[in-house]
C-alpha cells in the first residue's frame, strides 16, 4: 500500500524521505509543492530529481479522494460529494460570506447520532476519516476559492 503524503506532519514526511535515502530538506520541497503550489502529481515537482520522483510514484501518493459532484447554489455556496478510496462518500460545503470564506468539512463517514430528519444520521456511523482524507477535502475545495 502506498504512503499517502497528505496529512503527514513535517516530521513524519521528513522521516519518510530519509527512509528513502534522501536528505531531510527534500521533505520541505515536497511540502511546498503539495501545500503551496497545489501539486497532486510528483512529475510536476521539477526541483526534485527524476529518480526520486520515480521512487515516490512507486511508494507514495498525494491524496486519493475523487470529486463525484459539485453543486453551486444561488447564494454562491458550493456543495461537494467526494468518494473515498474505500468507496464511502462524504460531503463538504464551501460558503462565501464576504469578506470571509468558510469550509465545512466531513470528519467521519456517517454519524452516530441517528437523527431521523438527517440522511447521514439515518445511515449510521461507519468510521472516522484519516487526516489525509480531511486535508484532501481542503485541497480539492481550495481550487474553487479565487
């Protein structure tokens, strides 16, 4: 199973790249590509050697949620449905409230409360999301923020 780099702490990513025989500074380069430049593909990381990029493609990934649906409402809010790597579906919402932007993220699949008026609650609790799945929602939604 490939190591998902999203959601790793700086120290965890540094340990990972060192375990690949690389210098610790490579972790900072990778973090910059992922979080500052929005890279989701190792091939675009041009300041990282081709052999290291090839190795990363073999043993790691960046994210793993797929956008199933993106619905815009008249007030400008955007609702997202994401499919996780295990097939479960979660939802997130982007809310424009000038001068702020708010994002409501899912932190679990399903809900343990069981409220009868709520589809998620009626479905029941499945599991908590991983840190990578939570961070991936932010990265996907960030693409729609001007």
